[in-house]
C-alpha cells in the first residue's frame, strides 16, 4: 500500500518548530512588520525544513495585495536587460515579492495590458522602462497603480530611478578627447526622429556637449543609428560609417552591444582598435571586459540601482499620496584597452 501523504505544514507548525508565535511567522511571510534578523532566519529555516508554502491567495484577500509586481523592459534579448533583470528579481525575491516580466519593445500597448492586470489586483506595482514618453502609459500616472519609472524618459509624473545619461555620454566623449580624438563617430544617435528614443536623444546631446567644450564641430555624417540596439545593429552601423567614406578616429557607442558589433565590423575591414580607432561602450555588461580588445565603457552599480527601484516601489505601495521622487545614481567611465592610446585615425 502507498504510504499516506502527510498534511501540508501550517503556520502553527512553523511557529512551534521555530519557537515563536504564529504572528511572528506571519510577519516574516508578509513583511508587514520588521522582524529581527536572527528570528527571521530561524523562521525561514523552519519553513524550509517543513516545506511550508504560504497561502498567498489568502494573504492577498486579507491585505488586498497579490505579492507580485511587474517589470516591463523594451528588449529582453540584450545583455544589459538580462543583467538588470537578474538584479531586480534578486532584490524583489529578497523582499518576498514575485516578479512578472514583460517585453514592450515597439509595442507599447503591452504596458496597457500590464495596467489592466494591475487594476484587476493581479499585480501590486509596476516598474516600467519606456523608450519614449509619448508612447507610454506614464502620461496617465495619476490613474496608475504604484509605479516606478527607470531609464531615460524625463518626466515628473511618477517615481523615477536613473543615471544621468547625458552627462555619462559626455564623460565618455571627454575621455576620448583626452586621448587625442578629434573626429568622433556616434553609433546610437542621429537626426532621424523616427529612430529617436529618450535614451538616444539624451546621449547624443551629451556627446554634443563634450564636443562644444573643445570647439569640435558636430558632423552629422559621423552619426548613425540602428534599431534594435543589438550587436548586429552595431556592426551594420559601423559598416554604414565606413561606406560614407568619412574619416574618424573614435567611436562612441550608446550600448556595449552596439560597441561589440562595431568592434567586429572594424576588425573585418582591417581597422585596428585602438591603434587606428578608439571605441567606447555604455552599461559595462559582462562581455565588455572579455572582448578583444577589452571595452572602455560607462558603468554604474546595478545592485544599488535595483535596491533604489524596490525602495521607491515598496514605499509607493504603502503611501500613494507622497509626491513623485527621483533618484539619480552615480556613474563612472571604466577605462580598458579599446581606448589605451592615441589612435592614428581611419582615413578612407
């Protein structure tokens, strides 16, 4: 005969094993009240030993919350999105929150689908990374569930966590200028309004800021954009620059993926980095340290970024009335071999 299946562990069982009250177990599960670390660790160990599964449905009925938040990113295929997603999910799980993932890309109506689910109480809060304000539901932030906006869309309707993309792009350009660059190409920004995202606009402005500081005239022939911002797009953009037969001695790429593609295209044309042309990226994803040559890039602390996002979102979930807040995290230029010395320049 098959042995009878024991009944599932209850909160009372966990409390007895951990030597605490059922209320303390509930506080650990719901995080509604802070619990001392040593007590929380003891309760979590008891939950693990008993294979205790909290009844989140009942919890949601009592608290009006589901314990789930939603995160929408434009392109889940990029290395940057994967690394950011990893950090946010890790921090959220540490706070007892599950994360529902959505990709918005060129279909911003997916944000509206998330909004509909939020209004049905299936998710407690939203983290959105829109590519343009005019396409995003954040225009109606006063009607939305608890919301934190990440990325470069400039707005004052919702809580916002960002880095200063314009300043960061200017700093990357200043680094190239300090190495002797005078003809700096841009991959990720140009005058094509249909390709212009909030990020590309700000980073292109940052490049222009740095050029103006040293009286280097902007040359639109040195600016090219391709969407999506992938390695393939970076390679295509670099090939377009070469096809234009314009001289350049450095490239500012607006993501590391674009920069890696540019490195590939330059190599296939016999152009050496950094001997002929310097290259910088943006985001400091893992691959940037392992390209050949290793890639100079703009970096920021993604773990701190994720913590700031969840701090604001959890606070907003508790108090909807507080005025929108904005946090800007610091960045730095990580210098690697792709900008190691003054280049000779590419001359068609």
